[in-house]
C-alpha cells in the first residue's frame, strides 16, 4: 500500500539527493525556500514508511 501525504523537507531530502539531483552535493539539494511557510512538500510512502516519490511546491511570482 502506498500512502500520499504532506511531509517535511527532511523526509524527502535523501530521495531528492539520490534520484532527482544526482551529482550534486547534499548541500546543493537543499533549497533556500524549503522551510518557507508557503512551501509545500508531499511524499508517497511505502508500507515500510520509506519515501518513494516526492514533490516540492515553491511559491513563485512570475
């Protein structure tokens, strides 16, 4: 079973580092906006509570 839920940047950081941003340092995958009140992080978690998918939504004025 997969559970989709809002989460924290700390819970998705390893996935972002390993899969979404390979070749970057761990410090480079931490966004300045990660802890902004408006930023939203969501993850998909398997039965073992491991994150298998994630998305970060950052407010931006275009």
